[in-house]
C-alpha cells in the first residue's frame, strides 16, 4: 500500500482474502479494493512509518509475519500518531505468494500531557 498502486496491491491479494480491521471484516479482494483500500492508501501515501519490531516465519506454502510500528500522518488535516500491530498470512500457489489474511489494530499515541492527567 505504501507504493500507492492499488492495482499492484490488488494483484498480491488472494481472491478469498480476509482483512480484519477496527472491528470490521472485508471478505474478498473486490470488497477491500472497492472500499477501505482507498482510505488506507490516502493515509499511507504521506505517512511516516517507523517499524519497531517485525517477526516472520515460512513453512511449505504458508508464511506469516507480525509487525509492531508507529505511524505518523494526517487525517482530515489534523496530525495523527498511532501505535499499530499487524499480522499477515500468505499462501504460495502457482501464481506466487498471495495475502490470504490480515489483522490490523491500532491505538492513538498519547502525548505526555495527556498521560499525566
């Protein structure tokens, strides 16, 4: 998504991808690309992403990874800073690796002023 090429991003998703975010689910490539992907693309295009930790494993036709990061960007013209965790599961088939599951969650990073009150 960081490349801002939704067509390329879509080619990396399995037809039956399941994307879980913010308590919701998108159950196909078309559902994701037709909705949430556009908003995510707009945010990530300008966001600064700082990876804190990443773990990945691969066995046979499946690979999975987990990432902890901080994202700093703008939403509706206001600065936004969030801590993010993401788990991805990929499957290899005749066409290469495709994303089959994604679970993402985030929470706002509180400023020192807010944490003291």
